[in-house]
């Protein structure tokens, strides 16, 4: 009986370690947004979003405004952050990336795969 509990703990611990990750393929566009916010890269920020969100509008001034709004929102919500402060899970049924900041789930955002690249599919 004791062996069963030890094995169950090992198996459960193994699954738990896969539940949250510092990087999964679906987190790439969100990580790109974090990098864009830190580096002021309008093109990296814009290209993190799906074609549906971009909707043909590649006006640099518009995306610069959105980048600056994102910086304000992130600063307000997360203060000074490092990309390593975030962990990720993926809800395949809803195609949502689950964002975890310092151990607490913050929000879920729609993601979509365009070709071989994951993109944020929500503003």
C-alpha cells in the first residue's frame, strides 16, 4: 500500500510539472508582446496578432499607439516585470492561452495558429 502512494505521488507530481510552463508553443505571441513592450518594437508587437485582429491595418502610428497603451496597462497591472515572472498553460478546447503571473492566473486570451505560427486572436 505504501508503494502505491509513493508511485501515485510521483505520477501526480510529474503531471503537475507539465501543467504550467515557462514556455509553450502557444505562448510565443504573448512572449513576443512582452519583448515588444520592453524594446518598443512596433513590428514585433503588431506581428504577434492574428490577421483577423490586424485586419489589413498596418499603420505604424496606430500600432505605436496600441503598443503604448499596452505598456501602460502592463505597468498598471504587473508593475516592473520580467518575462520569467510568467507561466503558461493552454486550454485546447477553447484555444485559449492561460497567463499566470507570479503563481496567480491573470487572464485567458484566444490564440490561433496561422500557418506554422501561433498568434494572439484577441485585443
